């Protein structure tokens, strides 16, 4: 009896230490958003698809700069982009991400993992995005978020043929790469999220996945 209780206790401890819960909190993905996403795939990448699905080969980590989960959720919720002159010329499709990680480490799934989200230029057609609440001097990313990102990278790598893990600031390194499909050579934004320290921490704990290195140089 004591042995059985010990086994149960050990099992529960092991399970709690290695598993996490994903909370589904879907943004609005209606017919308008589906159409806008298909148009994005067509006009930006030359991909004509009946539905806006992707085959994930990359995970891109971000920070929101927006201070709360709810405000970030609301920013992503509607199909059409609010006032963002730097992005609106390319498409009226709103930005979004498949996952959002709150400061306390809670993982929210905002949309299906294999549906395209607009979160990284040139690579949306093959990338799963993970947004992290915060990223400012007053609200830096947390250790709990690092742990949740590590767990997510492992979880996604077990489900999909993930080849790369990158920070948003590294996306232009893929210009000229076979995965890069952006047709407009002038459409770029400068990014520094989620920070090198955050990426180094996540990469250190996911090293055993043997993901490919980010290309070192971006062709001009």
C-alpha cells in the first residue's frame, strides 16, 4: 500500500514537472479573415491555396511590448489591421500569432497551429509565432515565460517538422533562403524582439532538438 502511494506521488510529481496546459482563447477567424489570409499568401508569397494552412518548419519568438495579455488579445482579435502605416501597405490583414505567453507563463493558443498568422515578414507561410507579453524596460520578459517557451518549442517540435527556432530580430537572415518568399524587396521592418538573452536561454534548453542554425549572413 505504501509502495503504491509512493508510485502515485512520484507519477504526479513527474507529470506536474514536465507537462503544461495550453489554454484555448481563439481570436476572430471568420470568413473575412480567411479570405484576407489567402490573399496574403497569394500576393506576398505567390501561393494560391484553397485554405490558409501552413506546414510549420520554423518557430519565431516575439515580445508584444503591449503590457497585458488581454490588451494583446484585443489587438490581434479583429480580422483587419488597425492603424499601422508600416504594415498596411502590404495588406489589411491584422497581425496575430498562434500562441501568446503571459508574464506568469500561461500559454494561450489564439488560433490553430497550422493556420497562417501574420507575425513575421517573408516567413509566415511556414512559421508558428509565439508572442510573449511585455518586453519593455518596465515590464521585461520573465523566467516563467522562458520556461513556457522552452516547453512550447519541444511540444511543437514533436508534432511538426520544425527545422529552425529564431527570434523575430533574426528574420532578415533568411533573405535568399529557400523558405523566404516575400516578393517585395522594400518591405522590411526593424525588429529586436524577444532579445538575445531570451533567445539564448531558450536555445540552451532546447539544444538536444538539434535544430538548424540561423543563416549567418543576409544577402544584399
